[in-house]
């Protein structure tokens, strides 16, 4: 029979929640198609929700917010999404989504995720 012990944690204060380091680290993603690497991070819930705007290419938004090195604007990210290798971008965007704690099918359900 599996051990079903429950760990009881203390109730947090507002200050505890704000001070918690829950965003994870910046990670390096190798992009062989570009013969380079980029550095990415996960997004906060607020950042994920902010990208849900009409007329916004959600993949370009994810790239502009989640890729920290090199940093790119939404316009530059749109150019990258529209003109660069699908495979390279999948690798980068999948890592941003993973670091954000979003499910595997998250991008498939987003408006504009197919290159709008």
C-alpha cells in the first residue's frame, strides 16, 4: 500500500507569497538551426493572460516576453515567428510554455497560435 502521509505546510501571509521565488530560473535553449542558443524564462499568470488580446499573434507575444536573451520587441518577435524555422521556434516556445507551468496543449488552444 502506498504511503499517504500528508505534508502540512504553514499558512502563508501576503508577504510570504510575494517573497516566494516561484518563477524558476532562466534556461538556455540550443537552436541548432540558428547555430546559436537563446535564454528563456517562464511567464507569470499575469503575463500569460495579458497576451490574450485580439489581433495579437500569441506565439510572438510568448517569444517577446519569454525570451530574455536576446531580448526582442513584439514586432521583432512577429518577424521571427513569421519568417524562421518552425522546428526552431517549437523548441523555444515549448520551453517557455513548460517553464510557465502550462499544459502541453496550451498553445494549440490559443487564438492566433497558428501564425496569425
